[in-house]
C-alpha cells in the first residue's frame, strides 16, 4: 500500500487519521503549571539539608520569579554578602540590608533523575 | 517623512557585564570586562573598567598588568546567557507594543506614535523599572521624534546621572536641548562613523548641535542622501521607520582566527569540521537546508603577501547534514591547500537557504526524500546528544588551539540559564 507522507513521516493508511499527528491536541505542560511569567522566571539549584522537614532537599530545582513582590511568609532568594552566595530563606529571615532577588514559587524534587549526575 | 512620530530606543547598559552581574551580585561596583571567546578582545566593560581607561576591542594580553593591578574580573563571552536575557527583554517590550525593531542583542527601537502616551519621561521610567525588576538588567531609554534622536537621547541618559536612565526630547526646554546637543561630539551621532567624523570636523562641525544647523544641500554634498536624512532626523523629522523583523537567515557564516598562523592542513581541516558543525547546527535549528556551501581562508592581512582563497559548491540536493558538508569542504580544501602558506583565518559559509517544506515541493524532481529523511534523523540524534550532554563535549582539535593564548584567569561563567547542571545555587539559611 502506498505511504502517505504528509503526516510528519508517520505512515498513515486511508481511514481514521492517527490522532498522534494532530498538533492541536492539548497535553499537560509543566511550563504552564510552574511558570507564571516566562520573562522573569529563573531556575536555581537548592543547596543545604536544613529544610528537609518542609520537603525541600539538597539538589532540588527552585523556580524563582522576580516579578512577584515578596510578602508575608514567602520564600525568597537574596544575595548573602557575608557568605558570597545566594541564600534561600523565609522573607522574615532575610536581613534588612539584603535585597530580594526573586520569590521562590516551587521546588522540583526528582527521585530518579534522568538528567546527568550533578557535579 | 513624518513630523509626528515618536520613537524610543531601549539600550542595555554594558549589556554583557550586566548579564554576568545578574548572577554575581558581588561584582556590582567592581571593574568587570567581557572578552570575546574567540580572540580574547574586550567586548564589554563595566563603568568601573571604562574609568580605568580600558578601550573597547583591546586585546586582553596587552592589558593584563592593569587587569591584575586593579583586580579586574574577566569573563569570556557567554552568549547563551546574553541571548536568553536579550530574548526576555524583547518579550517584555512586545507586551508594551508589537511595533518593535530588535536592532541588536542589546538595543531595540519601539514606535510609540499611536500609543497616546502623555508623559514620556514617566512612561520611560516605568519601562526601565519593569525591565530591572523582571529581567534584572539596567537599561537606558531615549525618546524622540526620530530614531537618530532617540539613539542620541539614550546616550545622553547614560552619560548624565540626573536623567536617571530616561531622556526624552519631548517637553524639554529648547535651550537645554541645544546645550545637550552641543555637548555631544559629532562622532557619537548614529550614522557618523570614523570616516565621516574627521570630514565634518574639518568643516567646523564638531558637535551634534552644529550638525542640526547644517543646510540640507551642504549635508547632501558632504554625506549624500544619508547625510540629508541624518540632519533631518536630528531636527525631529523621522526619515527611518522601524525596520521589519529580520527575515530568516539568508546565509550562515562561522569563522575563526587561528591561535597562531599555520601551514598544517589538518588544522584547517579540523577548523572546517568545527565551524561546519556549528553552522549546520544553527541551520537545523531554524529548519533550513543549504543549497550552496563554501569556505574562505586567508593569510594574515597585516603581513606582506596577504592572500585569500574562496571555494564554493552548489549542491544537487540541499542539505543540513554536517558530515556531508564537512567531507565536501575538506575535499575542496585538499585542492586549494598550499603548504607554502601560513593561514591566519578560516570561515565556513552556508547560503542559498530554504526551509524543509521547500524540499517537499521538489518531491517530483530529483530530490531524494528518503535520503533526506535518513540524514535528518541522524542529525536530529546528533543534536539531541549535543544539547543533552552539553556543548563542547565532542570537539575537534581546532577548538583546542585557542586555549594556548587565552588569559589563564579568563573564565566563562556557568550556563546559568541554559544547562540544568549549571544552574545558580542558593543555600538554605
């Protein structure tokens, strides 16, 4: 039977079209779930074990949005002059002289990571 | 020509340096210099580095003592970050108005004519603050009735702290306008290059203000149509509308200067291989195929006996396959190569580009689509490996050449925004 080449290289015979080639099909999109503002969202890598009780682990990925104004109990990223590194803490624990780099909106924890091993 | 136009130029301050500082806030207030990754020349300077007198384009090795003495932080250009940040700014500006011309990686023109903005200064401040807050880099904004004036305004905004990064030629007192234009050397005006500036100064025109007073005929005699328009633009008549978004690449070129001049054929071969891989990768990313391919190579332009060779081929079947292009170009090199010559630079170019859909319309012709599909699948797998494992994992000898003359302490910052394994780290406190 002759192949129909018009469907993304998937061979299709006459009859019901293969739904996998329909580009309009909606799928679950993690960007949509995790990123409210693409322009202002950056990813960080969490370091430290002190928040394991709250479900945040060393090596987790942090989704950080600069567009949000930090308030209340927000978790924020700020530059720690003394340590010469970025710090994560509750807004209340951020020193007065520090300025907020962005608001942490989610962390991603992978139990079995298929990304390359982290250094 | 239009009298009622309103243009804004959004210009990132020391853009590459600002991108590096976004992830290294400790470098605020310190001299920072970004070097081209290819030949170690200065491509961006922080204000502190400018004040040390380090010129743009300077070769790093000539300035190494000053770098050491003043503890200047050196970075080699990390275009993955700069490109990402640039795209964020463009996206943000597009929400302000779709009438945008991305002029370069760190400059965009906006056409504000139809927006009905009352207070341009306030508008500019809002945009500037929004880019700072959302994206995280400082910009200067110039607003004026023409692109040339808008460009000048952004320069003024950068130079005079009292403008706070935003300068508008609307609603400014004529005396102040003249004063600002008088302070601006003629060579700083957009479109006046290093060749025109001395010519104008010889005529006694040494400032932007003097340029505005030029009679159109005089400007035309001295600088052609371009000069007449330039003077009109400076006087507030727009001659240049926004340029339409640049179309898909018409050609792709990658070139490299060798670490030292070489008469070794294998060095040229590996350079062809490396540069072709880069160029073909871009080709595939844009979904394009090249019908013509070629390379040029030349001896050192500054040495006697300068020579340049160009070879090109027209392919029977357009391709984006690195391997195929490499082998064809290496064959060509075999015929052109002269062991008596010391080669300084080599470039690979791909042009006569079309998209893959165009190939489909050729179906009935002599194009073999099954071969194309096989090639495409193979290249897709290769690109997948390259993006997944990380660039530079597989490299050719030629890429190593550059190492020998790179300053030792010059570093490329991590790929903070393009590699999951190089994200900035944040410590739980």
